[in-house]
C-alpha cells in the first residue's frame, strides 16, 4: 500500500504546452506493463487551448475547481466525472484561465485494448527548447477504435448514497463499471468516527480524499491525499472528520486469445494524435452520410 499526503508545493510546469502544472499523486512506474498508470493534479496556469485529439490510453477526469471545455462534446463541470475512452477524439479545448485557477484530478491508464500507457513524468516545453528531450521518431502506432461514442459525463449529485453492508456510518455512490476490463468508479463516504474496510481481490484501488480527515495505517491524511491499494490488500480507514473518497478500481488487463483487429494504424511520435483538416473533412462527410 502507498500513502501519499498532499503536497501543496509539489506542482511542476510539466505540460508540453506550458500552461498547466502537474502535481504527481501516484505513478505506476512500470511503463512496460499493460496496467501502468499516472495520477496527477493538473492546475491551469494560463489560457489553455488544444485542438481535437485522441489518446491510446484511458482517462478519468474530475474537475475540483472550475469547468473543463470539451469542445464539441460540451462542458465537464466542476464536480462531474468524465471518462475519456481510449481512442475517443475530443476537443477543441479553449479554456481561459479562471479565478481561482482551474484544478482537476486526471487519471491516465492502459485500457482493455492492451496498448498500455508508457507516459511518465512530463518535462514541459523547456525540455524541447533546451534539447533535453530529443524529438521522438515518428512511426506507425496502433490507436484503438473507441468502445464508446463520446466522452461519458457522470453527475455525482444525481446518484444516491447507499449503505455499505456491515460498515455502520459508511455509504457509497457507484457510478459504473466500464469495458471488458471492468474497471469501476465510485465515491465512498465515511462518517466521523466510522471505519471503512476495503478488500478487493480483483483489482488495484486508486483513492483520493476529496474532503475530511482520517488515519490509515497510523498515518494521518486529509484532503487530496492519495492511496494506492493493491489487489488482495486490506485498507482500514478511520475517519476523524467525515471523509469523502474518490475511488477507481483497476483489475488486470486481459488480452483476447484471438488478437483484435479494431485498431487504426496512425503515423505518430507517441500516444496522441491531433486531428488534421483532412481527417476532419472526412469525419464530417461520414457523419453527413450517416445522417442522410
């Protein structure tokens, strides 16, 4: 188990566009494994713009301060949960800097397509200018065809708190389980003085405290503390002040016995593809043909 208290001074200007600072909460640290992940707090430091694009990995985003503009797919409002499926195109993003600065949780991880997620810590735009990060060679890369037709937006306010059996003072909101990997997203609320015991044999749990205080394994934690609990490990959390937790469960990735052909082959230098005008024109033509 990993316990990572929040470090308010832990932000680094690591986004390649130079307008978002990263605070690394938890890192998988195993880029060669299909289950690798990166969990960060992203804080906007300037006006942010990004063209339509897609990734080879999954993303879950939770805006804590301010909204996120998804472009054609609408707005991910503060407090809502967005699931960005691997291979799903979104944007263009246009987010002027707000007051206070926008802040969001971002979990990136390898999906059911079996492509993994190799990204580690970013080095920001200065690394390119200073020659610290040589340009990667462009090559043919597989991009999964999206399993869902859009970014999925969940509004936690519309879900009910339900009691957790055998745990007085503990409730949960279950938002869903997704893809054949069956990863899940939920909130857990632990009342003051209550204990939440969590054991999941089928998957790793990544947990961030959204409010309150508690002790875990003798360590005091508060808002934005992060926990990494491996499959089979038991977490015992004692709330000293009512705590709400954001929980993502990540079972192992299973690849099919017969390899899938549901991929696009794209020439790129990494796990991101920006939409070109030609591709946009082709997409618009396809949508028009479907509508007619």
